[in-house]
């Protein structure tokens, strides 16, 4: 029981405002909105107000079987948009040498199925990826 109490005390301290502020000042990423609001008062953290203002819109990533594949795919697409590269779209493929990424369950855009439907790793990036 003493270990549980000590663990709770540690978590309470670690997620407290004072500890989070110190963590943020040491270039950590805080999780408390009030810490971002406090940081925004310092011009060194000019970006903190935007983060604090955006917290009502933060949503957790869905916990689904294909979550990792979806996350990787969205990151790849976002990188292309940010880099202002012309992307070919999900229906024409962006990884694996022009091969479309499978959708959850192995389905492909257009209704076709992936040969390894039902799971498995995502396709390997083609030559020159990233």
C-alpha cells in the first residue's frame, strides 16, 4: 500500500503546475493548459498562447487496429503538403512505388483488396522515401 501511495504522490507532483513549468522551461512538452497560458506571458515562449488556445480542439487518436497505419499515412501526406510537393492522392498511391496503401482490413481505394488483407505491416517505402 505504501508503494501505491508513493506512486500517487509522485504522479500528483509530476503533473502539478510547478513541476510542469520547470519541465517546460527545460524544453519539455507540458500537458497542462494553464502552464501554456502562463508560458504565453513570456516572449521566449511566443508560441504558447496558440497552443493554449487550441487545446479545446485536441482529440485523441482513435484506438483502432489500423491506427498505426493511419497515423503513418496521415504523417506522410502532411509532410508532402507542408513541403509543397505535389502528391498524387490516396487513390493513386504515395508510397511503395506508386502502389496505393491498403485501407483498414486490407481494402484498397476503388474496392479492391490487398493480397495480405487482415493485418500485417504496412508496405515498405519505395526507393528514395523520406
